[in-house]
C-alpha cells in the first residue's frame, strides 16, 4: 500500500462546477496535510494546508480532513480553466513530506 | 525575498557519468529536501538535510547522495548514471523542518540521461 494515494484521474469538470479531489494516507502518525498545485512544466506551489479535523476554507478552495478515516480532500468551487493543473496531496510523516502521485484536473470552458 | 534557486535548469548526461545538482534555499531556511519526479512515479523523496546533517533518507540506491553546507546551500550527486535516472529533480526548503512546516520548491533541474 502506498503511503499517500490519490484518485487517479484524470478529472474533467465544466467551468463553474465543483471539483473534488481525494487523498488517503496510511500512517496514522501523520500530523499535517498539504495540497500543492503543479502546472505543466512548473514546480509545485502550495495552495492549502490543514492540521485539524474538519474543514478549512480559503477563497474558492476548501480542504477537508478526517483523521479517523485517514482521508483528506480538496474542493474547488466555481472551477476556472486556470485551475487546470495536477494537484498533489502531501502528508508530513515526521520530518518527511510524502506526496501522492497527483490528480490531473481539466476545467473545460 | 528570493525563492529557492536550483542550478542548472537542464542537464544532459550519458550513462555511467556522474552529475551534481545545486540548490540554494530561501534565506533563513535551514531545511532542504530533494525529490525526484517522473511521470509514472510522481514525487519521490530522496533525502532531507538540516544544519548540514542528513536527517532522513528515502529508498534510493547509494548512487544518490547529498550534502549541505554551513550556509544551508545543498548539493545532490548521482554517480554512475542510468537511463532510469532521467527525471525532474526538485529541491524544497523550509525554515526548520518542523512537523507543520510547508515546503517551498525551486524550479527544478531536468536531467536527461542518454
């Protein structure tokens, strides 16, 4: 079992819709959780982080964490074509940051 | 504040050669991590350095090594290159490597092994 797993995608949504990205992790000792966005040919950039169970909202982005289910998700409301990218889920395990393989999202105009 | 700087941006080598990649972290950041990114495997953790000491290491062969200098700059070395080493190598820095710290990535070095 991989340490961090994401829904494989690719995921395609129409402009204005809600995009839902999911991630599960295997290490119950994981303490902090991150979502990175990576445009093609670019390096990952941080868009959200969450440490506690529940929801965290930042603009059109909402991160959700359920430690009992070892599940993290990212919702993107009112999706825009500029949101088209690969989204990486990352989990801190001790001093390491472990990444999922990523989910490619395409938002169609 | 300058971001994470990686050099060179692109590198072409042949099998059997060795290569050294460089990373300068954000000023004040003491932790530097290295990742290998390939289309099939995603981001794979190589190692992390903090205050010139390797604190963690991923599951890569001994051909992959690194070091960190007193100014927090880091280098990664790959010896006896193989075709499978072709990848984007990303360096990331954080202030102290705390359990809730975020990583900030450089632009990466694209290595092609022929």
